[in-house]
């Protein structure tokens, strides 16, 4: 099928994260065959999200309210602050129902190779929150990759002088996983972060 409109649609869909050219074409063909009412509803929902969702000016989570529902929740323990890379990580932690403190979303990790410096992240805002002296413990819940490690080391250097307890989530072997198939880095981390029984 040769159509400028279709090619433009496929091109725009392929710009979405995780969507390659083939998947974009498959989605495009699906939309060509879809009911008009569905496409109108899809278009409206995309525009509504764009117009309604913004950053919480406290924790920098995505929200339709400011502050967000997590920051507004008075039952959350304000003395615990969990630092995450992005809003998806915040949602992952929330789904565990084990953390009842507050969050701070950095919106990225330090990555010199990609030109991402500390100034590109919400680090100044984090330090501003910590200087209010309402936080007793900061938990770093950053991904165990090169960028996550670099960001953790950088944040540690900034937070330690504030005399706030600083912890990080443990890394190790996933539940149900075999030692035989565990990579060396993960196995090393599992030994480093072993717990007392």
C-alpha cells in the first residue's frame, strides 16, 4: 500500500519506545481497519494525557494533580525518601506495597556517553528537599548498571555530608532463579549484599 498518510502514521508510531518498523506497520494496518469511534477515542485520550499530566513539583512524579496523590497521602512516612530513576520505577516499587515513604524521581541517570550530566537531572531539587531536615533516610533504588552506579556514587558524595542515613536496595539473584545460570556480576552482588540470618 502506497499512501503518504499511512507512511507518516508508521513513521510516528516507530518513534515510540520499543516500537520498531515492523511493529509500527502492524499497528498502522490495525488502525486502518479499526472502527472510527475507536480511533477518535484513542486520539482524544492521547491529547488528554498530554494536556492533563504534569510533574509533581515536590517529587517529580507524573500526575494529574500537583502535588501528586503519593505526596498528598498523609499516611505516608515523610521521613523515608526513595530515589528512583523514572516514574516507571516508582510504579514498580509501589506495586510491591512494601514501601510506605515518599519518592524523588531523578528523570534519568548520569551518563557522560549520552551527554547526561547531574545538571540534567532533578538532583538540585533532591538536595533542596533534604536540606529541610525532614528526611531521616534516603533509599537509593537505582538500576544496577553503569549509569545507576555512577549516579549512586555521585549522590552518596552529596548526601553523606548532610548526616542523613543513606541506604540502597539490595541486588542479587531473583527468586526462583538458578545459581548455575546467574551471571558473575549478579552473583558477586548477591555475596556483597548478603544478609544476616
